[in-house]
C-alpha cells in the first residue's frame, strides 16, 4: 500500500518500492555521500529485509560509479594538459 508524501516540494508515493529495494537505495545513497552512520543503519535494515550479499555489493557498486566516472574524467583532463 502506498501513501502520498511530499519531500522538498516533490510529490511521490511512499511504498512504491518494496522495503528491501528502498533500503538498498538508502544504503547506496548514504555510501555515495559518505554518510557512514546512515550507510550502517540502512545496510542493517536491508539485511533484515532479506538483501543478499550480492545485492548489497551491486548497490555499493552503483553508488561508486558516478564518483569513479567523475574522477576518471578529471584525470583525463589533467593528464591531457
């Protein structure tokens, strides 16, 4: 069951994601911004929702990709000049 919610003027339906997926998204977002406490909390909750180690690792890799691409792109610019 979903509920209508609003966050920073963005309307959405809370509950559209299953609990495990929602916790994996929270975990990945926390990893991406370096929020250790949140990452630990949402990792624990993802595991409690049945997330496998493979799913956790995949979420972690997805969190790392944008930062890794940015590092790669900056390195190319710096090395080229």
